[in-house]
C-alpha cells in the first residue's frame, strides 16, 4: 500500500473537511485561523519548491534556468508576501493573544495587515515602478499580482474571523449580564 506523502497540499485537503460535531465559537475561530495558517504554509512550501528547483537548474544549466526563470520570480514574490504574513501570525503578540483567547486582538492584527496590503496594492497599481531593469519591473509586477491574490484569498477568511469574534463578544456580554442580574 502506497503511503500518502505528508505535504502541505495533503494537509490543506484534510483540514477542509467539515467538523462532525457542533463547535463552540472559540473552536470555530481556531479552526478558521488554522485554515488560514495552513494556506500560508502551503503557499510558502510550493513557492520554495519552485525557487529550489530554479536554484538546482541554475547550477546545472544556467542559460536554460534563466529562460524559464519567470516562475522563480513569481514564487519569490509569493514568499515575500506570505513570509511577512507568517511572521505576523507567529509573532509573540499574536501567539500570546491566541493563547489567551484574545480573539479581538488577533482579528485587529489580521485586519491591520490586510488593510496595509490593500493600501500597498493600490499605491503600487496607481504608481507603477519604472526601472531600466526588466527583472526588477517583472518582480514588481508579480508583487502587485501577489498582493491582489492575497486580498482575494484572505479578505473573506479574515472577515469570517471578525464575525465569529463578534459572536464570542456578544456571548460573553450575555453571560456577564446574566451573572450580574442573577438570572440563569
């Protein structure tokens, strides 16, 4: 029997399965956040594979590698953007907020990052970089494309986390209100 390779792609496929039991809002928040993390890791893993393949080809056949080097440039743009996002979700502040169930801080940090990506995207689209270096211009085009892809891929999951966080907040307020009135 062939064993299934534990790649990021397989992990993402497995994680997309819907839960079989009713989840609390906190569990649902963590599940959605884990899916975002898995998507980031998947995009980084695939991109690093492309860059490493280019590096290998470059050492063997430099001319050939550069003829098809556009994939490596695109993958480098992905690594730049998703690497920054990974740094955010692995930051001490984010990890501590997540551990302490401070979902409001998690959502705020994700939304702030997403807003910054959107501003950068709009600025780069409005004021395209013009360099005498074709490679530099190509890299800039791929960075803009990756910013757009990020916004397309991450806006809804972050919005879902915000909605779940609001439900958690409402639930806590209801419980606090019940505790204060003595009503169960």
